[in-house]
């Protein structure tokens, strides 16, 4: 039986709520350095060197934190070493 528009919208809303809940749970797993990187990340794609300057940490440490943030679905990357907060 095909889904109605309202059923589909409700399912999408619930999926979004579950993703948000998971992201909040994942934030509790972060170290202080990873939390600082997350706080320094804007919501638009930004070059990694600008994020490093804002987070005031070496690029190597920053890239390790960004990798973990991506794995925890808290950040995403784009071509050209650009990152943003999800």
C-alpha cells in the first residue's frame, strides 16, 4: 500500500529527530580538543587552515579531530579540504 504524504512527512520528521538525538549523544563523547574544533566550525564549508586558526591548534591535531567529528556525523567535508558543522 503506498504511503500518504502525511505518513511520509511524519517518517521524515521522526528520522530527523533520531539523527539530532544521535548527534547530541555523540557530542558527549568528544574530548576538549574535539569540542573546541566543533565550536570553531561554521555551518558553511570553510578551508581547513581558517578552521585551524580559529581553533588555535596545529593542523595535524585539527585534522584528527575533524576525522572523528565526521565519523560521529557532527561535521562533513567537501573537496578542497573544506569542512562544516552539520
